[in-house]
C-alpha cells in the first residue's frame, strides 16, 4: 500500500498548498477590484478552489481515512490529528465564503479576514505536521 500513502501525501501537498495560497490570492483580488485599471481576478480564485483545492481535499481525506483504517491506528493521537484536519476543513469552507464575498461585494477590509484565515491555516498545517511526526509507534 505504498501507493495509497503516495496518493495521500500528494493530495495533502496540493490541498495544504492551496489552503495557504488562496487567502493571499483572495486578498489581492479584493484589493485590486477597486482600482479601475487593475480589475480583480475572481475566476482564478474560483478555479483554484473548485478545480484544485476541493478535489485534493476529498482525495486527501479519503486516502487518509483508508490509511488509518488499514493500519488500525486508533487512540488519542488520531483524535487530535482529526481535530486539526476538521479545523482545516472549516478553513476550506471559509475560503469559499470569502471567494463569494469578494465576487459580490469586494472590500479592502477583507484583507484582514484573509490574513487571519491564512494564519489559522498555517497553524493547523504546522500542528498537524507536528502530530504526524510525533506519532507514537
């Protein structure tokens, strides 16, 4: 089952990369929406969200579930890791809401929300990575 782990790692790299990249892209899109000669680029935001980030999240979560069911790894460690992943899923959903807000009512103040969401996502990705590397065997 090394291919399942490879699939999981690849999907995680795509998902976490998009989770970290998209807040900056949304903030730039909302900032430039008010400048007449530099219109925003909401189609890129939506494309990254729907064509890259969401499928990668589904594959990462599905393959991760298959991995821990196959290995039989249950316990406090798994609950802590799944809690971090659940917060990352919430950040994923909030990014979708920010994309909708930026498309409908772009405001420069949304940059603060994007920065907060990016910081939260970075903390969750780092905490999940730490939990995985500190996994008891």
